[in-house]
């Protein structure tokens, strides 16, 4: 459950961020990323719509393949596959570990308590699965008893994530927790050493931070996680020239 304490901490770190980022750009951002297409002005809108439709179809095809996948043992215990959710032209791809019970029941990633906290973390930097993010996982089926995905399971699922990345073409990747970053960067270095700095995956800047479940277990991780999000926000602002401060977006976070 998200406690009063969580909400207080999030609003206090947002205020802290105001003080720290007083010289950030003020321009409001159309925070949904538009696909970059070369087109004559009158055809541009049609082309953008067509590109988004193509992307959505490709994502649906990947999701269909995932739904019939039996490449690893996780297919035996699933109720639903959990391919991912979000906009087809995201600025940011958020990558978690794998579905839990709530996600297995619904087929949607990050819908339990950790998902509610994730949505608040993203909203604190004007990101949302509804407007400018896509959320996916390393494995698309629930590991039994929420254990960590095993290496062969992660490896078997990797081409689905890679296909999603090549269709989505996110500008930035945010990974949550140890499993996601270790798999993508092919490293055994721990999350405490990796978090808060940029790496690259397939040429896309990637920043690891703590998993929201870890923040729910250990309050002390919330402050460093916010520091990571501020680093991520600075890069978003550099890239777009827009503010990703909810207050600059009219005082409220992204709907
Ligand atoms: N934790 C994850 O890593 N992914 C989910 O989808 C839900 C919880």
C-alpha cells in the first residue's frame, strides 16, 4: 500500500527538486514524443498517424508471439503473458524484471503496489504510461512465487524485448532493479554501484535505478532513487529543451 509517508516523501522531494532546479527550462513540453518523419507539411499528420498505426500493429504482432511462447518453463505456470503497455512512440522505455501475481492476473505490467509507486515516481518527472512511456519487463511470464527470473528464462525472452525496442525506438531507457540492468548490460555488478549513471543499450542511453518494490521494502532507498530520477530528468530536458517539472506543466503531474 502507498502510505501517507510515501506521498509526503514524494511531495517533499518534488519541492526539494524545485530549489535545486530553479534554472531549468520553462517551456512546456508536448511530452508525448512525436515520430520524426520527413514529409511535406500537408501530409505530415497523415504520415505520423500511419507510422503510429504501423508501430501499434508491430507491437501487437510481438504481443501475439509472446502469448503463444513456450520457449521456457515459465509458460507452464502463467495465467496471462505480460508483453508491456504504453504509447507506441515513447520518449522513455521503462524496463522491470517480470510480472508478479497482479500482473499475471491482468496481463498488464506494474499494476500492483510497486506499480502504483512506479506511476508516482514517473509522474514526479512528467512521465506516464498514458502519454510518453512504454513499460515492459525482462521476462513476460510470472516466475513462480515471484522468484528472480533464471538466466535461461531471461535469455529465452530477450529477443521479444529487443524486438519491442527496435519498434518503439525510445529516446531513453530507465531500468528498475538489479535484474533488468544486469541482463541488459551483461554484468554482475550490483545495483548500488550501477544506479544513477548513464550507460547505453543498443545505442540508447540507459539509466538504472532501484526497483519500486525495493523502495517499498526499504524507505532509505527513496532518497537515492529520487537523485537518480533527477539525473534522468536533466537528460530528458537536455534532449528535448522542455521542462519535465510537474509544476512547470501547470502545477499537476501528467494525467
Ligand atoms: N515488478 C516488475 O518487475 N514488473 C512488473 O510488471 C511488476 C512488478
